[in-house]
């Protein structure tokens, strides 16, 4: 008999890792604020604040920077993108599955 491979099980939802729904459940609860911050010499910086919720911000930041064709960084629970990309980032987050009611543009 061949040995059966052990499938990793998510500790939160008790489903196999391939079928884990934890990330999509967190997306529904998460409140996101998008606003502009002025930096040196009046340059605009779009800040996406994810509040206290955990998200894979490094991966999300890389995709957002590519979508906006701009540079940026991750600081704490925020993603900072160079330039004014508020509407673009809202559309980007909606395409990823975040709900419209939980995204606020200031």
C-alpha cells in the first residue's frame, strides 16, 4: 500500500488548505480607508489603511503597485502608493473581492 499524503488543515475553518475560506471571510468584515497624504514638496501619496485586520499586505502591495504603475511601500497596516490613485485602488480592491460598503474614500 502506498502512504497517503497528509493534507494540511486550516486551524480556523477546519478545511484543507486548498479549500480554506478564512481569507474571504476576513475580506467581508474588513473596513478599508483610502486617503491622500501630502509629502515633501507637495507630492501626493495615496494611503490605504486596513485597520486592525490582518491581510497579506506585501503581496497585495505588489499587485497594487503594478495595477497603478507606481512605486510604494508597506508600513504597519497601511499600503502607501505614490501619486493620487484613490479611485483606481478602490476599483482594484473591488476586483479582489472586497465589498463596496467597507471601502471608504476620504
